[in-house]
């Protein structure tokens, strides 16, 4: 017979669905009637809480929940729901991909032609994404572009509003009485270690998603505005020797019209030609990248602490060179505001992986609040009280520890989490 200690431990693992970095707590939780002070429900003793990370490389279980929330956030902005009217499905909507410029030729699989090195590379070829000539690759430029990509996106959104207004013969100020542009974007690392941005861009009427956009701002007009904005913006910085370094987007700007057509986004995401994209699959496609950190860098998403740490990393030569460049630049006063040593493990990328404009759709905070409200309603129902009972919730917890005590416990917890996720995925699949 299994010991009671093991049963208690396993119950804790299952309560957090196999989280790999659980927070173990001791204390109590109470829900009391706000008017009378009567105890409605309570829990005390030891409990486990999920780590809540969004990175699949750190905890697949919590990343799954984050991805589910990201799906609702993205999908609501395209099709409605979660407080967003369903009329947004008839708004002008585009799926846009903006890429980084070239900082040197890299090994790739261009399709109908061989790589620039003159050879054909199969899938899984280790040097894919690495420089053909590492000595000439502009690692300084690549890291500085990465560090400024968030500012570059911000300037793109400003330029897009200007370009859309100009398409209607309006000034930016005048356009506020006719339209509003919203977006949700996610960053994805390419094999070469640089991010590109996938974004859902939507046009609403002047009051937001509850009003129709102007008829003249068609998908084609908006697509032209996107391309114009992407080609016009830049951020100016300097190299360590003082040489000016203008930063902009890469030449590849992919724009697709979003419709309800059932097209596999993953199979068509890298096509050069514009095409329609399915709402549901697009939301899943974007949400998937919201849980990715720097898996492409093989660093495990752990911050770099020292030069010795860099030397001991098990990474490709290319990724080590990018990390080293970020670390070295981070030691210069010229780039102190970029905090590049803090973000060396991210190859200099300092932005959030998933961001959105204010009125695009719901928020992660609201989605989490909905789950908490559901748990409270369940407690009220169990206590025989109406759902709208005014309740005072009191939490008093102390941390006992984080993670697991032994590698064996971690391995067993990972296996439990795998089984839970597999069972959940099976329930989602159509019969």
C-alpha cells in the first residue's frame, strides 16, 4: 500500500495539473457573508499553487493554460465574445507578419533554389539559421535591432494610423471621428535567433468594436497602408564606435485577409502570396507562439549571470555569439538603458511576447477573474446561497517551498502532467 505521504504529495501534483514549478503554501482561505460575517466556506492546511508561467520550456502545464487564455483573447478580437460584439467578424481584419532585416546570409531552405551556400539543406539540418560566414555576420546590428524591435513596432502602429487616415483623405486628428485601429501581436523567434511579429489588425468605427468601420477602408486599402507604414518607419541608434545605425523592418512583409474560410494557417503561414485565413485556426496559431520563449536559442529561458555562464552554455555557436554580443554591449554605458545583460538570454529582445491595443478584446486579468468568480459561485452553490451573495474573501498563506525536492519527484510530476494534458486533448478531439 502506498504511504499516506505519497498520496498527499500526488494529490498536490494533481491539484496543479502537473505543474513543474509549484508553490507550496500553508495557511487558510475563508469566504464570509459580507453582511452577517457568517462563514460560507473555508479551507486550511497545506495547498499547492501553479507557477503561472507562460513559457512551455519552463512548465508545459501552465503554458497550456496561458495559451488557452491567449486563444480567447485573440479569437474574441476577431469573432466576438468575452465582452466583444460579434459584429467585429464583419470588420476589416488582416493577419500581418513583420520580419527582421538581414544581418548576413544564413543557411536556409528557400524551396525551389539551393541555399546561398550552394547546397540543398534537409529539415533538421543543424546549421539552419546560422551564418554562412560567421566572421562577417553583423552580430552587433542584430542584437541592437532586437533590443529596439518594440520601439520599432510602436512607431509602425503610429505610421499605420497615419497611412490609413491618408487613404481616406483625412488627417490623423480627423480620422478619430471615422475609425479606430486595434491589434494583437505575438513575437516568434526565427531559426536565426531574431524575432518576427505576427499581428491581427482590425479596423473599427469611431467608438470602437461596437461601431462599423468606414466602407472605404477595405482589406486592400488597409494592406497598402500596412506596407507603406512598414517601409517608412525606422529607429536610429549608433554602433559602439559611434557609427550611425538606422533600424527598420525587413523587406518581407506578409499580409493576409482574415475570413471565416477553413484554411490551415500553419501550412500557409510562410507563403509569399496573400490569402484568406481562418479565424479559429489563426487564433490557435497566434496563441501557440505566446507560450514560446527562446526555445530556438536552446538556452532554456534562463537569465545569464556571468561570462562563465555563457562559456558553459550548451548552445550553437551562432546563439552563443548573439548572447555574447548582448552581454558585451550590455557592459557599455552607451547602451545602459537597454539593459542588454538582463536580456542576453533572450538574445537582446526586451519586449513582451503577446501585446494588444486597449480596445482589441478582453484582457488576461479579466479571464483570470472569470475563473475566480466561477470558483466562488461554486462555493456559494455548495453552501446553498444565491450566486449574487455579497462575499468577503480572506486569504492568509505562507510559502513553504517552490518546485520539487528531488529529480525523481520532478520526473514523476512531469509524467503526471503529460497524462493530464493528453487526457484533456483527447476530450477536445471530435468523435
